[in-house]
C-alpha cells in the first residue's frame, strides 16, 4: 500500500468508525427514547380515560361507551380503546379494540388477578402495539372496572428510518468532507517524502545535480540536509576527479621522466663508447673521399659512409638533448617569425626532395618575440616541420603559421604546423610526445623528435598539442600547435 493511501486511511477510518458506532448506539437510544415517549402518552391517555369514565352515570349504555371510545381514539394518537366492567367483562370500546378482544382479555384478567395496572408489548395482527390496562378505582360505585389503551408502535420504524436516513446523509457529507481533507493532508505530507525518494533515486543513479524542495518546517530541514549532502557528494566527486586527473598526469610525467632517465643513460654510454670512434670514421671517410686518386665508385662508398656517420651523430645529438639538463637563468629572446622563416628556408632541400610545397604565414605588425633562445626555437619548429615532411613521402603540402593571440588576458605567441599527411589517430595522440614512440619505427623513425619538442616547450613555460585537420580540406593531416608566453616589450 502506498504511503499516501495509508495516511488517507489513518485519517478517514476513525471518522467512519465513530459515525458507525454513533449510528448503532444512537438508533438504539432513539428507539428506547421514542418507546418511552409512547409509554408516557399511553399512560396519560389511560389515566385521562379512567378519569373520564368514572364521571359517567351508572346507567350509561354500551352504545354511549362505544361512541366515547371512538371519539377518544380519533382525538388522540391511540389505536384503540377498550372498557371492562368491575367483574372483568367487556362492556364496550372502539372497533379496533373489539376486533382484538381475544388478545386483550388475558391481559385484563391478569390485571384483575394482581389488582394492578399492566403494560405489555403485543403483536395485534400486523401491528406491534403497546397495550396498557389501567384499573379504575373510583371513590363511588361505577360500572367500569378497567380501561385498555392500545398504541400502535409501527410509527417507530418510520421514525427510526427517517432518523437513519438523516444520519446517513449527515454522515455521508461529513465522511466526504473528511475524506477530502484527509486526502489533501495526506498529499501535503507525502509529496515532500516522494520528492525526497525521487531525489535519493536520482542521486543513487549518479545525478548529483539533484535539488529537492519541501514544504513544512521539519521536511524543509530534511530537504536542506539532503541538498547539503548532494552538494558535499558533488564536491567530493569533483575533488576525486581532479585528484584522479592529477594522478594520471603525474603517472605520465613519471613515465616520461623514467624514459628520459633511460635515454640519458643510453646517451651517456653511446656518447662515450661510440662518439670518439665515430668521429674518426667520419673524418677518415671524408679525407679519403677528397683524394683525387680515389675511383668514383669508391668515392661514392666513402661519401655514403660519411652520410651514415652524420646520421648517427644526429641521433646521438637528439639523445643528448633529451638527457642534457637545461641551462638556468637564460635571458635570450627570439622572434618566432624570424625563426619560422629560417626553418622554412633551411628545410627547403628536404621539401623539394619529398615534393612537398611549404608555405609560411607570419602575422604582419604583431610582436612575436618570446623568452627563449633562438637555437632552441629553431630546433622546435625544425623537428615539427621535418615530421610533417616525413609524413608525406609521396608529396603534399606543409603550412607554418605564426601569430600573436590572447588567452585569458595573457599574451601568447602561437606557432602552427599543418601537413597533408594521414594525421595522428585519436587513440595515440597522447603518446606521440613520449620518447621512443613513433609511427615510423622500422622505416627510419627514432621516436625522439617530438619528445625533444615537448621537453623544450615545457621548459620554456609553454605547451604543445596535436590535433587533426579538417576532413576534405587540402591540409587534412596532423596539426601541431605550440603556445609560448609573449615577451614583454
């Protein structure tokens, strides 16, 4: 059973029970009261009749007695009147009394035998009647010894029925009013509870934005406590989410630091073990290749050896840039627009060989100076551009754009490098700046270029992100964006 139904039943049932008990007890009391009134009327009528017959002359005839009885029957609310002599014989009466002499005579004889008045409830035909025998004790001799008065009690049923109908009507109206009031009161009491239940259900489902409003003072306090609880849970969840995000970021940084430490150890070992012999090989190969008496095929082989040694040297430099601690207190400045022009010009040979058309867009009139050494910014943009060229082995486009932007009231210089390659899948975008991670492992990639970019940009107080170009455009590939704080004028 619902709570509102229970409240309604608790408020309505006592009223219905009280009305029912009142109806049963009231009907009994009302019946007894009307019967007592009827007995009083019969007693008064019998007494009046006894006084009247004692004043009659001794030689009165039966016809006169019959006329007297009929007249008294019409003038009063009695059903019939009977008159008996001193010896208990019938001497006259009304027609109704005469028709029921068989039931009246035993009552009269009993009254004469006991020398006292008699009162009985007797069924006379189809009527329930009250019969009273009043003994006549005149001060002088008379021909009347007793009078009988019959009062019909059938009117009691009609009176009780009318009273019951009135009571039922009043009880129905009262019950309906109480039911309506109980329904309103039950709804006023249960609606806030249902709101709280609904709120608890939504909170249990994870909706901590739930706010409940209640009516009465006590329920309002409960609702306020519930809202405070949801706010506390929401704050705790937000703190937990922030802590989880911070923990994940810390794990990423720790992983990166571990990889950088490994790279540093490898770089130190390679620098010591490979650096010196590699320089000897590179120098000897170049000297031998420059001799005039060297055949062309041997010269080509020597130049190939020198080229591969240079490549190894470049890889070693990248290793060392990862592991080498950054200098502190650097106050050099560089114009990112100038750096971008130098990088595009320097990488022109690689672009022509890969059939990649490079374009440069530097915002005119903007101050594009950042607090960073020129060579470090050159390394950042060079690695990003080289990554874009290598992503398009079959030719394409490369776009470098530099502009000054405002982010949250802070002046920033933004450098964007776009390419027309396949781009970076969303699933691996969070890994492209990790050391040794590369999508071209096995085809010339070392996984160090973007790690160097991320490390340098972070040291300079900026950030770098990777995104995907718009599908259908002429530059749908990777989009690398670097933000660095603009230097003060």
